[in-house]
């Protein structure tokens, strides 16, 4: 029977690198999740966002400055979440997307709506 002592050092090095990468991913995703959890504390609001989306107006995600600030703080996590949903940024671009800010708005709203839908399902 093989033991950990019998494993080559390279394998341990690779395993350690993978562990650090996963730890960083969990940490960053936790930052985004923590930010959304801190913002969405009202179960009724979560249900409303899950059902109707952000287009009706969700405090903190209405004005482009708010959305841009949130995006800038959580850009990597937002992009990772979109990828985890099986989407690509290009999937969010359509004939009505006139600017980068509109794309950022769609990305943030998608993540917010997805978070609320997941919370509503709990």
C-alpha cells in the first residue's frame, strides 16, 4: 500500500498549488457572497429580486456609479460567477448594448439576480 511518504515531491507541490488556488477562489467568491449577503437581509426583497429582477430598481444597484463601484470591487468574482453559470460576457451583449457601462450593468444585475434566486430557493 502506498503512503503519503512514498508520493513524489512534485505531486505534493502540485497538490499544494491546487489547494492554494482553490483557497483563493473560495476567499474571493466569499467576498462577493459576503457583500451580497450584507446588502440583502430582507427576505421579501430577496424574493422580489428573484422574481422580478433588478430592472424595477434595487437600492444600491440603480445608478451607474453604484454599479460601477460594485463591479470594480468584485470584477473577478463577477466574471467567475458568470462563467460558473455557463455564460460568457459575449452572451450578455445584444443589439441594445450601446456601451461598456451597459455591459457592466448587465453583469452586475445578473450576479445580483442569481444570488437572490439562490437565496430564495433555500
